[in-house]
C-alpha cells in the first residue's frame, strides 16, 4: 500500500452539532435554504431528467426543483395540501429581472392529493433574453402553504455557461454518503464507504488556524492519480451565514492500494482562528475530477 502525505499529525475531537438547522447550504448546487416550517427529505435540481451537480447552467434550459416528501403543509379533511411557489430572478447585484407569483398556479384551487404530493415539482427556464449580458444571476424560490404560514426559502446563485464546449455537470445517479449527523455528503461518478469528521488544532503549517478534518474512506471509481488531478474548493460561513474569507491553504492526504484503486482521502480544511468562537460555522468542501464527471461535495455544521 502506498500513502502520499501532505499534512501533519493531529489530535481529534468529534463534533456533535446537528445538520438539521434552519439556515444552511446544500451540497452540489450550493443552494442556501431558510427552513421556516416547510422542509423535505431532499431537494433535487434537475435538467433533462438528470440531477444538476453544480451551479453552472446553460440558458434556454428548463430547470426543475423537486422537494422530495415535503412536510409542513396544512392538509384539509380530504388530506389535500395547498402549496404555492413564488419565483424571483435577479442579477448578482440584486436587481429584479423577473417575478412570477406562483409557479404552481394550476393547482392553486385544487391543491395536491397525497399521491401527487410525494414529490413537489417546480419548473422554470432562464432564457437568453432574460439574462442578457449577465453571467451570474440568482434564483429565489419561496415555497409556501396557502392554508397556513409555513414556508421554505431557497436561494440559488447561478453561473451561466458562456464558454463554448463547457461541460454541463449532470448525472442520473447521485448518492448520499454515510455521514455523521452534522454533515451532508453527496457523490456522483464515484462510490465511498463513510465520512468521518474531527477537529485539528495542532497543524504546524499554520499554527494560528483550527482545521476541520474530513476522512473519506474507501473511494472507488477513481484512482490516486484521479484524485490528485481533480480540483478542490472550500467555503466557510459564520453563524449569520456570511462567507468568511480564509487565506490559509487546504491540506490533504491521499492513500490507498494501487492494485485495486481503493482510495482513502483526508482533507484538512482551515475554517477559523484558534482564538475565535469554536462554534457557529458551516464548512463546504467540493472535489471534482478533471473532466468534471465525478464529484464529492460535503457540507458540515460545526
């Protein structure tokens, strides 16, 4: 077995915060959510029937946002639920482009029977005429209960694909990786066994920083070289969900058996100064292969 090391040894502290917070971010698309009484088992974004793996989309494509097994709606005596979805499109600066009061208008009076409410689908398109010269836009969806006060707000920052030949990252198969309760991890194009988390405050590369350790064990479908050739990014948000700019570098360890291409992948993500408040952070890490067909995307609440 060959191991490639790019980090120092550390001690471990398990993190016990629950991922089921009222404000957060979703893996793959980077959608932020404000859970105000309405929630779902999962929130999927689809193009041409496949799940979107990033926030980059082309114009003139229908986009579908699906709430799987939505909850928080008031049902009547016949178990009919009445859902609505406001759609707002703005520029990255917040200037209004389009406002559609209800994407689910055809069901406003009839509602949704239980058999039709297992997956709540909302569809919209972003046309070239709408975005014009804007290469970045924001979609805001407010899903709300017509018979109550509960709602779910989603904000989807979109980068428009403008380069000829740039890949649209979609997949028919997206899997959730077994993770601790304070994490959500999604993979596509690869498989992995388990995600382990710990806290490291003993890194000598930057001794002022605290690091979140992500141990992704038993990755198959790629190789040691494939992991190294891929692209890594991370983002950190504070308790008010404002992005924190981190100047320290990401550290990693990649190891495994070359003969069977089983990879163990350990990341050290700098997310705060040691002297800063130890809680109230959301950390997102993303790896994608060189050809963008394989993705590992992890969100952790600390």
